[in-house]
């Protein structure tokens, strides 16, 4: 009777298969769900980390099979079938150098300052040549900006020129009636307002937990410490609009690039480059939605 059942139908095997199925469901639940996006979304997302690939990465990944097939046919035609061979069989091969998700982990170094100097020099040389041939006054020509926009309003890349926030702080420090004002004491505990993003920015790299679930627990623990001193604690965050001056400034400041990563669940691992993760407004919105 024992041998009448197939080994896959035995109680021990059924229990192990059920355990494996539950483990697979749990893994897919904690990781990013690739089928949760809309039909119009053509982005490619890393299943384990939730990182969204850039346009260059998406293009290389989608064309990898086609470009590999073309490289294979070129290899056969140039080294095997052609008589005589256009290229020796043992000659080095050219690598395709397709970009993958690992490109987002590399640090980028910009040379915008040198580009600006070269651009201004080339523009100035053309102006000087035109002024010489047309007998124009250079002192009058140089009263106009060399670029399409005045430097007092915009940079060479087209972004707005803004004053640093520290200038407002220095202005307030010069106001004696504000600096010397003493805070009034209240009988009750009062209220405390905490900037959510400032709290996250203040956390050191070694203090960032391994998962988003542990990160939310750590933030809640920090908030609860203040209830012994204050009657009310508000955790507030800002809005992050894509078409805004603030988002433009954030993109310009992120010299190391922006890491787009989706937050799918508490078991998802936090990115190692957490400051780079916070440079993206869409990442902040998903993180805030997850925390609330």
C-alpha cells in the first residue's frame, strides 16, 4: 500500500512543496510586482531593488538580443564563411558595452565649468570675427550677453539663478530684535513640528536600516521619544512637483545622478546610496506614501 502512491504525493513531499510555494509567494510580495504598473508605462524595473532603468539602459536591454544576433552573424561572415577571411579568427573582438542596472551605481563626474568656458570662448571668437568684417563697435557689442539668456537670470544650461538659503539666515541674524528675543515659557508641553526629509537627511549612512520596514520603525521610534516632552508632535513633509523650480534645483545639485527606485514593501532593501535616492522627488513621494 505504501508503494501504491507516487513519491510526489506523499505527505512529506506535499508539505515541502507547500512550504516552497508559500516562500515563493512571500518573496514576490516583498519584491516589486512587475505587473502592478499601467499599460502605458514602458519603463523597466529591477525586481529585487525596485530601481527604474534610465532611457539608455532600457534601450540597451531591449536591443541586447538583436545586437547580439547581429554581432554573431558578423563574426561568422567575416571570420568563417568569407574567402579569404576579412578578419582573422583569433583577432580580438569588439565588445558591445551594453549598459545595465549597474550603471546607476557608478559615480559621474561632470565638467560643466570647462564646457562653459569653451562655449563662451567660441561665441566670443565668432562675435569678434563678425564685428571686424562689418566694422562694428566691440564695446557696444559686449554690453549684450553672449548667450541666449542674461547671466543675471539664467545659467548657460538654462536653469534659473537663485540666491542661497543661507543669505536669508544671515539677514535674520542681523535683526537684533529677532536674535535677542527670548522664547516665552508655556505651562503645557506645547507642540513640536518635525521636518520629515530633514530627519531622514540627518541620519548617518551607518544608521540607515537594512530594509524599509526597519526604517519606518526607526523613524517612529524617534518620533515617540518626543511625546514625553511635548503634548503634540507633527511629522510633516513637503510636496514634490515635477514641474517646479525646486525640482529643477534638486536635479542640478545632484551631480552624482538620480537613482529612481520604487518602494514596494517593508521587506525591500534600502539603497546603499541613500542620499542619491533622496535626490529624486518621485522616490520621496513613494517613501512618504509607504510611511503613512
